[in-house]
């Protein structure tokens, strides 16, 4: 199981859309993923260390080093396949690099 943390400003809409899109698309591609959605302001070092991949809506400075791979997932929200597909491919490459 690959654990992904999705984050946006409010933790309500965009991060949940990213969560649902990643879980749906990556499961279709044969990956076992679990994605949680949170507000960026609620993320701390202890929280992020429990995940394999960080999937923010955009590049985000959290005030500490992120020791897990980061995949910017904002383009998924446009719901345009040509924009989302590169994000899914990057996520697949990242999952494969984890050797899980």
C-alpha cells in the first residue's frame, strides 16, 4: 500500500478531488494507494513522515524539509486528460521508485 497525502488551502474541495482522482486512476493502473486530504496549514513534520508521497495542489513551502517525494497534482483539477495524464505518469514513476 502506498500512502499519499493530498493538500490544499482549505482541505475541503481541491484536496479531496485530488484524493479521489488519484485513488481511482491509480487503482485502474494496478496500484494499491490510500490518499488522505488535509489543509496545508495543518501539515507538520510528524504528520508528513507517515506518508510515502506528498501531493499538493501547488508548490508549497511548509517551513521544514520534506523527505518524501513531492508530486504537484494541481493539473488534475482541470479535468482535462492532456493535463492530468502527465501528473498520473509522474505519480506512477514515483510509486515505482519507492520499490514497495
